[in-house]
C-alpha cells in the first residue's frame, strides 16, 4: 500500500495521522473498499456506496458502522436519497483523513 499526502493549507496534528496509520493495517478488505468509495464520492449514504461498489447495502452498513466506531467516518447530514426519495444519513471521512490518499 502506498500512502501519499496531498498538499493542503490546513494544519493537522501529526498524532492524528499516526493513529490513522496504526488503524489502517487492521482494516479488513471490505472496510478499505468502503473507505475508498467514500473518499471518491466525498459524501454518501449507504445505498450510494453500495451502488458504487456493486454490493448489497447490508455489506456496506456494517462496514460503515465499524469505520464510525474507529472514528474514521463521521455523520455528515440527513438529506433525501436520490435513489429512494426517502430521508437518509450521509457519511463523510473525517476532515484530516480526507487529506491522505490511499492507493493500492
């Protein structure tokens, strides 16, 4: 895995990145897929992530929960889903982690 830093004008604490790099190897493959999808989509609900990954939504829901428990993914907003027309929760990657690019 190659980790590259984007150049940004915002400051982040080195300890925050250290914790992320400690957690990163413990993530399962599916969690990494969901994380990469969310990074690409910027912010999304579970259904949008499942459509992006071509997976059932129940494969995404548990992964989002575990990423939230680790503090990597955060609540973004409640809004109407473009696919269902129902109110849903949108998620985003924690701000300082959005500056880290993860490639395999």
